[in-house]
């Protein structure tokens, strides 16, 4: 199957892989990001914590989730072009949702 990633997406992925950010740790412990995130049209995305690292699952796609900058991670998946996953926090500083492929998913209450 041919990779359908656009030229701008490849360019963003290239620069994201070359940037080295010093002392930009995740804002919360990794376990705080784990959970289910829902969208009425796109279904459920899951963030899992496995052996001290995050992984993601959405539809038939899955892979590791690498930390990039504060609440931004990179979903490793060649077909999708390694998109950014940006977590949003509420007023209490807890994870309220995530933005993935320009779609906002809301965190499901435990």
C-alpha cells in the first residue's frame, strides 16, 4: 500500500524529528494521560500505559506514543505520517481530551 502522507505532513514530520527540546518533560505523569477518548463520528481512541511508556489505539491503527513537548506526543504510525497528539487540560490541571488528526476527542469519565 502506498503511503498517502502529503508533502507538508512529511515536512512537519522531518522537522519534528530534528528538533531537540531540552528540559521539556510531560506536564503530568504518563499514567494521567492513559484512558479512553471519544468522538461522536470517529469513535474511541485509547491511550495505554505499558512498561513506563504510552501507546495509542484508534480504529485499526496503533503504535507507540513518543513524548515531544509538554502535553504533545507523536503517534508513531507511518501510514498516518506520525501525527501529533496534543492533550488538553481542564481548570484543575487534569486531562480533559486530546486533539489528533485535527479532531478533538473528549476523555471518557472513568
